[in-house]
């Protein structure tokens, strides 16, 4: 079990070996220290439902900055922050896994994170088109530069179908396909999204060609 120190211990409740609930009484500095200690554990559930808006903003800023790690509930709530909705039922916010209290708070946090979300969604778009570009690549020549998808994006793309990813892409700032990368094991993530959405592979080629025409 992780050891946090007296300053943090008095603001957390260890529910079990897999879940920790954090009180809003925790300071901003201690919250960041807590995130440093816990977010590399990809199985640990961090319950931030009691945090106020400012501290939730800090949590999401941290997550979007540290894309080399993915904490399950933080990533789930970041996913809910960036995806597009037609509407949200009140029951959505009663889930103990959802940090947001209501639609108003969700929107307020998105407004507060406007700059960070634009940067994050732009990076999301680069990786999304890069996955499309790379999905049929299994072997690479020694001259090719191949990138590994950061952990946070690996989890995010594994959570969504192709239609959801395309919907998020549509809301992001414009990019050029010249920014696209060769992504290692892209076919694994593309297969997951395609299986979930049932879309045909030839649609991907048309989508990428259209993006290349509009983006360059």
C-alpha cells in the first residue's frame, strides 16, 4: 500500500486496496503530490467526487499534462469531458464514478479548461489521424520513425468507437496531415474502435484522404 504522509493521510479515505476517496479539505499542493504518487497505478480508483470545481480543474490539468500515465477514473471523466453529447440524464451524475455534480459544473469546468482542452484535442486529432494512417502498418524499415502512443491516449482510444473518436476530432482545432506520425501497433487500437463501431475499413481510407485534402 502507498504511503502518503500525515498531510495527505488526514484528507483521504482508503476504501479498499483498489479505491481511495479524497476529501475536498485537501490543499491544492497536497492534491498534486497525491496525484504524483497515485496516477502511475493503472488499477487504482481515485474518487474525486467531493472535490470542488477548482480542484477538479487541477486534476484534469494534471491528467492532460501527464499523458504517460492513466488513472482509470480520471481517464473516464476526462473522456466524458471531451466527448460530444446530445443530452445527459440526471442519472449520469449520480454514478459514484462520475466526478461532475451536474451539467452546469461539467460545462463550467470545460470553460475553465478552454486553453488546455484545445491543446489536448489538437494532440488527440494528430494521434487519431496518425492511427488511421498507420493502421495497416505492421513492419517498419530501419529508416522509419515510429512513435508509441502515450499511455493516456492508448486508454482513451481503447474506450471509444470510431464514431465517437471522429466526433471528438470534429470539435478539435484544425491540423495538417503533415503532422501525422507512424504509430506502433496502430492496428490494435483501430481494430478495437472498428469492432465497436462496425464501420468498414474503406471508410477509413476515404476519411484520411479527405482530411489530407482539407488539412494541407
